[in-house]
């Protein structure tokens, strides 16, 4: 299992807690990522939203790509996975920017392709927000251009959305043939785009059974398309780790104590503009990205057992959220990660 985490560019992950002691500054982001490298984390995911989806549209948030470039220059090992939403970007320029950040990081920059869901944000920032399936039509063309620019010396493309003629990109990315393209999607149309053009599949939080079914489905779709297996399967999850079950229950009650908060402003768009396989209740939405559903909530022993269950279901990357970020990431690295390894080795000994 690889351990990743969402970079706290929104000031936290909890819609019901006003101040999570996670300032929306580059200095804090840098401290989190540099600490994570020391603690054994493999990946950080930087979400791309121009408005704050967690704390409300009026709240501060960091811009993803400039943050990624800054972090690439001050880190050494960690993978920097940054979201890209085609409706807000020119694909040829995106390919150039991504190649440059990949060079800065010496091959540690990857992309999380997101077809967007927040209509209000698109109105405010001039994004091309269209109906669900058309967003994926645009994404397909966008990725053709980006990958073509990365791999061909001179690239031309003319489609419905983009027209690029005799374009050159140098230097190319360090990673060949391209930086890893992660993507998530639950609709048949979204899955088709991922199967056709991406390298890895990332999912919102789900139960072990839900995740196992999704992994099996994507493996089958990829095989039917005549493509090589996907490189990785990842999942978002929010962690509540405490020494006793009583402490766990108290913390859980605190974070799902729903209040009248502007952090819920995007809820209607999220559930209506996306085609989701599982119903998202307001309690699920209290924490970003359905992070409560995996139930990584408990004592270190309980959480380690659940992580192994996900591993056995085919998951190989966790994209974790914590609050407050630094303190809880350190706790997880010291109390949970070693336990998972111990239990894995014990299991291997029993089966050998």
C-alpha cells in the first residue's frame, strides 16, 4: 500500500468545523509536504478549485498548479499529483506547464484528470461547463492533445474543441512516455474515458465491497478494450485515529455535527451534476470526497486491519485526509503504518 494525502489548500476538510488550525498558506503546505516525506508518505494530491468547496466560496484557497511548481522545487521524493480540469485550460499550454513541473521535480509530477462538476465556479471563472457527457468528450480531446505534445516532435490535432497545428514542445517530460494520468469517474461515459486514455483509477471513499467491485469492473473494461492493466487503484479516505473507542466516538460526533455552513454551497451541484454510483448523504458530505465511507475510524489496530482488507481487495493507494493535518499525519505514520506492515508480514508467514 502506498500512502498519499490531500494537500490542505482549503484550510481543512470538515464542513462543520470552522477553524481546523490548517492555514491556507504556501508556508503551511510546504511544511506539511516536507514533513510527509520524512514520515514515509508517497504522494500528495493537490485539488484544483478556484473557489473553496469546503469552507465556503468567500474563504481563502490556494491555486493548484503554482503551488505544485513551488512544492516540486522544495521536495525530493514525494509524488506531486495535481488535478487538471480541461474546461479551464488550454491543452497545449497545459502540456508545456506539466512538462516543466515534471522537470523541476525530476519526474515526480503526475496529473489527476477531473471533468468538473461545479457549475457556479465555472460561471465565476469562465470555465466551459456543459452537460455531463459532453464534458467527457472535451476531456478525451484534451488528453489527445496533451499526450501528443508530450510524445511527438511536431504535433497537429483538429477536433470539436481544440485546434493545434504543427506544435512543438521541448523539453519533454522526464517520465516516458508520459507523466502518470490518474482519473476518477463513476458513470459509464466517465469510465470509458479513463479506460481509453488514463493510466490509473482513483475513487471516492467506499466500503471494501464497493471498492472491490469497482476495481474488478475497471479491470474487465480495460481488458475488453485491449489495453494493458491500469497501473494503480487509489481511494480517498478521512482518518480518525485515537487510542480508545471512546475518544474515537467523541471525535466522530464532533466532525459530523451538522451546522448551517457555507461549506455546503456546492452540495447540490455535486450530487446533481455528477453521475454517482452511491447516494451521497449530507453526513457523508460533512467530510470531503466521501471520506467517511471507508471507515478508517478507530484505534490504530482497527484502522490497520481495515487497510489490509482494502489491500486484499486490490487497492494500492490511499489518498488520506486528516484534521489537523500535521499532527494527525504524524500520528498515523507512527501508529498505523508500522502496524499494517507487521500484520502484512504476519499474514504472509501464515500463508507460506
